């Protein structure tokens, strides 16, 4: 029996293919970090404006920069992804040409069709929406921890706990829940594709022996099973999103209460309390994106 590879093992093998395009990946990470920092700066600048009643210039430039930086990041990520998908398709077709016809005799044709179509397409999630977002979340969080730590180490520790919970703990727990669902869905999808191909090839025999209704019923049954599993995955994804939102609200309240306590003791000023709280509340974007990675990668790793 073939041993199933772990998710980390699969990703470590996939990430090696990025090496020829590492320059674009570094550019995507840089643009992503700068884009999030600009977005955070807008909120922080707004709070400082309210505190000091002084107008801070450059708001329009920052907003425009946010748009172009995020666009540049996405452009780099998708350039990398589709370049690598073309490379992977080439590798898969070369392997199939070497193996055919003898080694592929008796293989499920539906699974082979899924491999060269939907399976490769699903890898786009990993290359465009996984590698750089993880790097961006780590770097942005580190910068924000340093920024918040300038006011108080205690506030920085609250922010650190928030980033780890939202960006690491929640995705890991979610991946445990989804552990085998992705592979089950992939196997079911391949089986359905094979069943449809067999039904099309045997259409004449089905008509001749009056078994078309039976084949349609079986096809509907397999489709309903896949839809049911997909509904379950969507529910888990929804629950993960809800837990993430509740966690963000909890840590935002914890940061505010910690800031109030430090302000009352004279450790920080009122402006420091406001700026630190607003900074953390507006910096959850990169790590919140990681909380949904488990659901997105479920199908990708199975593929």
C-alpha cells in the first residue's frame, strides 16, 4: 500500500519549482509588505489626525500606492503561478508519453483526465495565494511588533499572541479538521469523471439494453455525494472564518484594555494607547488571509 505524503512534504517538493522565478517571488513579497504597510498607515494617520487635530498630508498618494502595490503583488504571483503550471503540464505530458501505452493500461481514465486538467489548475492556489502571503504575513507582523513595541513590550506581546493565534493556530486546527476531506473529494471527482467517460463510450450498449436510466441514476448519486462533501467543506470554511473574526475582536479588546491599564500607570500616554491599538486592529489583514489557507489548500494538496 502506497504511503500518503504529508502536506508539508508535498509543499516542500512543489516550492522547489519556484527557484527559477525567485526574483519575481521576492518582488511579490516586497510589494505585498509595502502595500499592507501603506494600508495600515492610512488608519494610523487617521487616528493621529483625530488626536492632534492636525491634517496629515499625503493621504491620496498613500491610497494610490496601496492600489498599485497590491496590483503589482498579484501580477507577480499570477505570473509565477501560470508559468509554473505550464512547466508542470509539460512534465506531466512527458511522463505520460513515457508510460503509455503499457504502463497506463487499466488505469482509471477519469483520474488521468483529472490529472491533466483540474488537478494542475488547482496548483495555482499554492503558487499564487500561498507562498508569498505567508512570507508577507510574517514580515508585516514582525514590522508591526517592532512598531508597537516602541510604546510598550506588553502591547507587543499581546500583538504577538494575536498574530500567532490567527495566522498559525487557527489554520493548523482547521487543517486537522479537513485532513482527509480533500483527498476523499478528489477521489470521488476522479471516479465520477471515469464513470461519465465510460458511460459516453458505452452509450450505444446502454441504449441497446435499456440501461440509460440506471446509468443516469448512478451518475446523480455520485454527483450528490460530491455535492454533500463540498457542502461540508464550505461549512467548515465558514466556521473557520467566524472563529477568526471572533479571535480578532477578542485580541483587539485585549489590546485596548492592556493599553488602558498601562496608560493609567503612566507607562504610555493616551496617544500611545490609541495608536498601538489602532495599529494592531488594522494589521490583521495579512495573518487573517492565512486563516483561510487550510480550506483553500485542502483540494490543492489532494490534487
